C-alpha cells in the first residue's frame, strides 16, 4: 500500500513539462450499430526531480493501463 503522506510531500518536488494535444477519433460499434466518438490527450509529459517514491506506481501503470476507455487503447503510457 503506498504511503500517501510521503507521496503528497514528494509531489511538491517534481517538475512537470507537458506538450499535450487533444486527439479525436471514431470507431464503429457493432453492438450499438453506430459510430462512436472518442477523445483524449496524446504526446509527451516530462517529469524531473525526486521520482524514487513514485517509480513503483508509474511502472505499474505502464502495464495496467488504468482509466476510462482503456479497452480502446486509451490510458496507455510508456516510460522512457
């Protein structure tokens, strides 16, 4: 279980640079017999600073893809 007090203190030491864009696409739902619109942010987030306390959570999320519409490819990220 993460130590949320330690995480909340650590987040103040993180610098975040973003280059995000909104992306929209459509897919056809065979079940609903109609086109469905999806949207979300794509591109790059750069985190710098003391990331040690966050590494386990970030690495787990890289494989779990948690969030809305993950079955359609959203919620995915890659740590480089």
